[in-house]
């Protein structure tokens, strides 16, 4: 049993697909516990038939369409006209555009690839230092993970069994707070380095609003529809996908149905298929761990040394930072959440608040070695070493650590919407 487990770890380190390693681990666990492996199939069927699952491919498709169309350039033009007059205005443009785009693309790497190459030369050309620009674009790729309709929030809601609408509400204030903190730092750096400011012109702003109005209306419609109770998550996803098709194909005419549409469908299927494969096998494995009472064993062990929620949250953050540095965000949600949820409940931590803490830690993990996906994708995009990029992100990571402590120990930031 131990030898087989070690062998699976070695295979994973050698680059085997994650879902195959998790599936093999599930079969191994069922065999050692003398449980029929049928339970894995039952769990897969339960997940695949979940109504909320329909929303994930639809939002993914909308994000793929937007990244392939002209949305990145239109958004940059708008944010630049609106905020370019401020000290550090273009950096604020990068923060806003990346947060908007990540919320819809669902993948930090897509944001860096779509917007990084566009914004980096502009930042450098207007006087921002290389280190500042690289750090900003590397960390900004994950800023939208707490904003609707983030795929990370959708998956957490499904795995943890909490209301996705409540999670969307809970992420608004923490996500906005982080953007404000980064914007203040950017304004300080912009003023310090005397970067170029753009004169505010109402005519330019109105022109960019006109050019990007259909993109800007999308989040307004999604948030109003979901939070106003007019549509469900699945209905919002379907409307979003249809809306983006109409906007990109017929209004802006950035995508040709005959030549590009099939390829975009394939790209969406690959993204969603890889995620679904991991989801299916991982939840089967975590169900086995729950049947084996692993959460209770962990709880008993922790209770011997931890006596208060404050201590538990401190330990939880340390643990999740390690998880975020070692696993991608979707795998971490699927594997770790079922284990820590009973522990957090025992210490009186609201599961919605726990979700925001969880995602915030993993958002930081996107930019930390050894598996920080932002670092690797930014390295490819900008042609810089991982070490160079990691050093560039350190000021931003410090800000994000302060932010993490704030949302951890001030639960009202996440639970403000509760009576």
C-alpha cells in the first residue's frame, strides 16, 4: 500500500495527467479500505448530473469568445480614458482590465496571455519600471477570482454544498478591497517615478464607452440578474454565452462563425473537459476519505493543540498557502475543501467565509513557487526567468498577505450581506 502510494507521487512528479493519478489513488484507497470501487462511479454520476455543473462550460465558452475577440483591447481603451489622468493611472487600468477579464475567463493564464502582451509595452513606454510592470501583470492575472461569475467560486459552491449566490455576494467586498489596495500602491509608484499622465478628455471617454458599451454591460447584467433574483446561475450562464456570441459575431464582428467558431468550441471543450475529468475522479476520492473518517481524525489531532478559532485560522492560512504553492486552484478546491470544511464548522467558521479565505490563499498561490501558474505563464509571455518574476511580485504579495489577514480576521468583509 505504502509503496503504491509512493509510486503514484513519483508518477505525478514526472508529469502524469493529474486526473489519472487521482483516479488511481481512489482505486487504491477503495481496495485498501475493502470498499467497492462502484462508489467512485456513483459520485461521478452525482456530480455530472448537478444542475450547477451546466454553468461552468457556458461561462468558459463566454470567456474563450471574449479572449479571442476584441474585448481585451476595448477594455484597455476604456480604462485608459477613464483613469489614465491619475498618478499610476495606467497601472490601475491593468488592475481593472485583468480583474474584469479573469472573472469571465476563469483562468489566470488566459488573462496574462490576452492582456499581458498588450499592457506590458504600454507600461514600459510610459515610464513604469520593468520590475513594477512585470510584478503588476503577473499578480493581476488572478484578481478576478472573487468576482462573479468566477469558475473558482462556482466549483467551491458545488464541492462545499453552499449557495453560489451567497459566495458571489461574499466575494464582492474582499475583491474590491484588494483592487483598491493595489491601486493605492500603483498610484504611489506612478507618482514616485513621474510616469506619463494622460489628459482627461470627456470626448475620448465617451468614444471608448461607445466602443466598449456591450462589454461593460455584461457584468452589470450578470450581477443584477443573479443578485436581483431574476435568473438562476444556470440561466445567467446561458444568457451570458448567447450575449457574447451576439456581441462578438454580429455587433463587433471580431469572430467569423464559419472559420473560427468550431475551433473556439474545441478550445472550450478542452478547457472544460480537463476540469471535469479532475472534478469527477477527485470527488470520488474525497468521498472515500470522508467514509474513512479522515476529517474526524484530523479534527481530533488538531483539537489536541488548537483551542480557539483564532489559532485555527492562523494554522489554516499557513496550510492553504502551502497548498496554493503546490496545487492548481481547481484541484485544491476539489481535494482539500471536503477535508477542512468539517474542521472549520467545528470551530464556528462560516462556510461562506471559509470559501473566501480559501480562494484568497489560492489566489496568492498563483504567484508563489514552486507551482505558481502565473509565474510560469508570465515567464513564457514576457521571456523572463521564474526568479526574476517572483522577485518582481514580492511587493504585491506583501500587500496580498496583509489583505488576507484582513479578510480572515474581519469576517464582516465577507458576510456583510447577512442580516
